[in-house]
């Protein structure tokens, strides 16, 4: 168990980062901190994927010098997944930030709990 | 499956319908509102025709088929997989979506700013394409991407009516959704790590091998748990439902109807697919995760209804009732038997047909009560708008589970499934009973309220045919409800054969 953890320290770090991001996204009441948490969470997943795709001693899967053998290269699928994930994450962060701007313009605070309180007072 | 030589033309339709919706959405953003609106109706109608022909085709052939995208053969390419259940659900979703949009159109014009209504149709087109892709896809990562597209368009549908409440609801919705999709993404990555595949069928083969060898027990368990919890968060299972009442209660009526009847159902159907086609029903059952879903489902049934009883706002009451109904669906999944799953799938249909009816009927009632949604103002509104009053009563009776309507059949199926399952029979039947009584309390309270005569009426009265589209939509929903309630046996047979094709 301990040895496994030592061998796969990268994956362990990725999971710890994921938990940090997840916790921030869930528990912070400041909207910007929440978005930072979201980005940490997504980045942790990319780290995990990149680690899983890497095979030590092999090169990036770009054919140079005419080496065609698959044995020479790492697994390219996780890299593709990371790229897709980055695109998704960027668009989601942009949407969250634009919503945050809208809320800030209306209520002059970034604190989600305080915004809820003000909404209750408005009694809409 | 390599090569698509013997492909009939109709087998291309699922791919066409996804692409068609997506391009219609993109193109609509450049058009004027009126054209976007017409295009949206055209897209939905064409999709209904396409899905119906695929549905008839799968019934005729009696087996599922795999559609290879871009002609890359199995472990590398992307695939769609279409069986009776997928095609039938796609047809059903398109019909409900068309009805919801038509029924809420007059409110959309009032509630959404001038110049932004075109965007509404862009969002609904994208929403439909992502729902269809979630239904049809055979690839887990594609499913993840479309889950995110679905989340973004759902968020847009909530906040298109601009006031503080909806933006706050949209933010809360986004946060919960992102937590759910984050977990789902990690789950997919772990599955890829364990099996080396992304296509559902290939993963299932590998998982069967891993389980037979007895290797990787803890990671597999964690993966199943993470994926189930992720999708449960996204579909608003009980402890994760805090965003739901505001999002459904304050957005424009078509959005509320679409969100409650389709969006959460898309995620639930994805979970069904993952249970059957990725993890394997037996492995999922043995993992004991079902028991967690079962317990949260039961809690949702009771607490959702209790919150609905306390609610003083009719839209939010209907929203809380959704929490209870999602609880029913997860309870069926949690029973861990074939009969429970059939009941859950039927309840997906029944709840979608009923909840959208209720939301759209409620808007007719609040409109003749000075726009107020408080119960006291709604007194006697069933006389002022007879059409909406009758429709709301039908929806309420169906939710409570009166025979002839769809809700009765789903409760019957749940009860039958519970009797077959010895360990979970007692809790299921007891909670089913309690939940039915609670349902009856808050829905009948509302129906009695809207049919209590008042003397001094200062609000306008709406006659039967004043808004013809609205009346026609309500009629369609009522017919759909009664149809599901009376012709249930063929539908249940189709669901069973569809679940059989999953394996």
C-alpha cells in the first residue's frame, strides 16, 4: 500500500489537488474563489490524465526521423482528452465569470450568501 | 461493424438529427428572432419525424445497431448506438420540448428582453442536440462533452429572464452542476485508466474481465461511486437539490418545463446507460452503491414532498414536487432489479409528461391572478381560466396517482417491483404510501384552492379559446397523460425490450 503510494505519487497529488478544488468550489462563499477552485479541480484531472498517458522513456507522438513504430511513443489519447477538457473548462469558466460580473453589478458584492440575503430582503 | 455497406438510409437519422439541431442553433444566432423561432419549430418537427422513423425501424428489426461515426472501426472511432429505448426516448423528448416551447411562447415575449428572444431559440436548439447526443452516444468522453453543453445551455435558459433571482439561481445551478460534472469526469478518467477504452461496449467487456479476475476491486468501487454521485448531483437527487426551486421557480415558464422534464432526465438516462452498458447491471448491483441511491431516493420522496407542503408559492411547490419525483426514479434504480428499472424508465416518461403540464397550466392560473403566485391570490382562478384549471387538475391527479392517468401506472410498477424484492419491500411500500399521501395533501390543496369560488373578482377572465396555441398544448399534454395511463402495457413491453437491447 505504502509502496504503491510512493510509486504513484503523481496520481496521489492529482487527487489531493482535485479534492482541494472540489472543496473550494463547494464551500467558499466568494464567487471568484469558487471559480479558482473550479480551475484547480479541472487542472487536477488533466494532471491525472497526462500521467496516465505517459510511458517513461518514450517520446511525444509526433513522427520525426521517420520512426513509425508505436513502441517509440506515449499514448496520445489522454493528451487529446486533456485538450478537449481544457476547451470545456475555459468555456465554463468564462460563463461563470460573466455571471459573477452580472451579480456584482447588481449587488456590489462577490459573497454568494450575502447576495442571497439581499434577495430575501427584496422579497422578489 | 467495420464498414457501413449494408446500412439502410433510416439508420443515419440519429446522426442527422444531432447535427441538424446543432447547426440550426449556430445558424439561428445570425438570424432575426422571427426566423430563429420558425427554424426552431421546423427543427423540432423534423426531429420528431426522424426519431419516429428510427423508432419504427428499431421496433421492426427488434435489435439495437451501432452507427460508426467517420468510419473509424471500433476501439478508435466514435460511435452512436441505437435501440428501441434510445429512439423512443428521443422521440418523446422532442415532442415534450415542442409542446413546452409552444405552451410558454406568450410568456417568453413578455418576460425576455426585446432582442434577446432569438438567443432563447439558439439555446433550445443546442439543448436538444446535447440531449439527443446523450441519448444516442456510445462513447463516454463524448457523453461528458455533451453533459457540459447541456449544462451551459440549461444555465442560459434559466438566466435569459433577467432579474436578480434568476442570475443567482443560475450561479447556484452552475456550481452544483460543475461539482457533478467534475466528479463524472474523474470517474471517466479512472474507467479509462482501468480499462484502456472509452467506448461503452469495450469498457463493459474489460470490466467483466477485471471483475472475473478479482483485480482492482477498490478502484472499481470508487469509480462506480464517483460516477453515480456525479450524475445524481446533476439530476438533483435529494441532498443536492438546493438550486432547484429557485431555478425552476423564477425562470420563464418554458425553461422551467424543459428543465424539470428533460434536462434532469437526460442525466438519469445517461446513468441508466452507464449502469447497463458500461459497468454491467450485475457488477453495479454487487457494488452496494444501489443501496445508497435507494436510501437517498426514499429520503427525497419524503423531504421533497414535505418542502412542497410548506411552500407558499405555486411554482416553487411544483419544483419541490420534482425533487420527490426524482427520488422515485432513484428508488427504482436502487431496488437493483429489472422490474425496478422498468418502473424508473416509465416514471421518467410519466414525470416528464406531467410536470411540464403542471408548469404550463400553472402559468395560466397565475396570469389570471394578477401575476401573483401566492396561494391566497390563486383562489378561484380555476373559474377565471377554465382551460388551465382543468389541465392543472389533471396534472395533479396524475401526480397523486389516480387511475387512468400516467402517475398511477408508475406507482403501480414501483409497488410491483417492490413486492418482488424481499429485502427492500417494506421500506419501499411504506415510503411510497407516505409520499402518495403527502402528494395528495399539497396537490389537492391547490386544486381545492383554485376551485374555491370568490365573490369580488377583480381579475380578468379568460375564455376557453382565447389563446388557441396554449389551449391546444394543454390538450396535447392531457391526452399524452391519459395515453400513458391507459395504454401502459405496450409501453412497458417496449421499455423491457429496450432494456434487453442494452445488454
